[in-house]
């Protein structure tokens, strides 16, 4: 199945800024996933829609047989460079070139909202062994600080049709209706990026709905981000700006 056009174009164009500027994931979250999904030696794990490999790299030390899958050319090229020992598949979540019941676990970081959920869940169930587990996680925007809320408010205008904006609703619907997986188990974690103004601008450049804008429109958005980060009462005069995140993490088991 084709990749969502915004994800395909935006992440292909800005794969380098995605790798530079997107946040990683906190150690306690990674440990929770490894324990919950049984990621370790003797296990075969797929990191699905792996992007530039930000979560892939965090799984490598656990010693599982790790496979990555990423459909966007630009992202996959970065992934191959950053995690050279990990085989990388070019495929979408809806059509995996893997044998039935060949995996012990699947992880999806920052990507499930781009999937055709019913089709992707059926395909995940096909390739997971009985009792295999699926893990999902997101760096969600923590807007509790005034300067951060002001920055993300710029994105509110740009991303009006972003699929993740109905995050809770479609996630609950997808997993309530699926016959393939049991209930979701969830946990919440917190961390923050501390960046310069230009690094904050780069972070916003990596947003797919910004990346697909025409050059003039993109420049206007990024100039507004720069001005907000420079002049907001909460950041004016600061050489380092904190951008916090709430990490929403879930796993479920194949029934």
C-alpha cells in the first residue's frame, strides 16, 4: 500500500533534519519496552516504520535478532548508515515481506498514526508468533510550559489535518475493533530536549507538514518559530531552550 503522501514527501526531504533534531526516547521507557515485549537474545524483533533508526539504535544493546523496516527512501538511507548491523526492509506496515509467525515482537515508534490501522494490525498478527507482542510509542507534545505552548501553537495552524491529531480516538477504535490483539497495556514517561534557538528551528523543520510546504511558506513558518523562541518571555536571553515531551507507551499481545 502507498505511504501517506505527506509522510512520504516530508520525511524524504527532511530525513537529515529528522535525525539531527527529533528527540530520542528515555532509558526507563526503553527498558519498559524490552521487558514487556521480551526483547533479548534468541528473540526476533521488527522495528517497524523505523525512520532514521532513533528507536532501532536503542534496541540494539538488548541482543535480539533485530530487523528494521522503513518505506521512505531518505529515512531508510540514514537508518542504513546509523545502524549498519541491522537489516533494513523497504516496505509498509500494511504489506510485510516476512513469513507468517516469524517474529516474537514488533515495535512502532512515532509512526502508527500513519498506518491503515485495521490492515496493519492484521499484517502484524500474521507475522507474529502465537503470544507475540506489539509495542507502540509516541513522543507526545508536552505543552505545560508557556513558551513551548506558544511554539506548538504555530504548528496548530500548519498541521490542521495531521492524522495524529485524533490520537486517542483512532487508537482506541483500532484496538477495540481488532480481533487480533488483546487489551492495551500502557505507561507514561517524561523527558526533554535542551536546544539552542537554531536547533529548535531545525526540530520544527523536521515536522512533515512543514517539510512539504513550498519554500516561501516554509521560510515564513520557521522565521516565526525562530522569533517566538528568541523573544518569548520564557526564553528571551536564554541560550538553551527546554522542549519537554510526554512519552505515551503501549503494548498488546496477539490473541
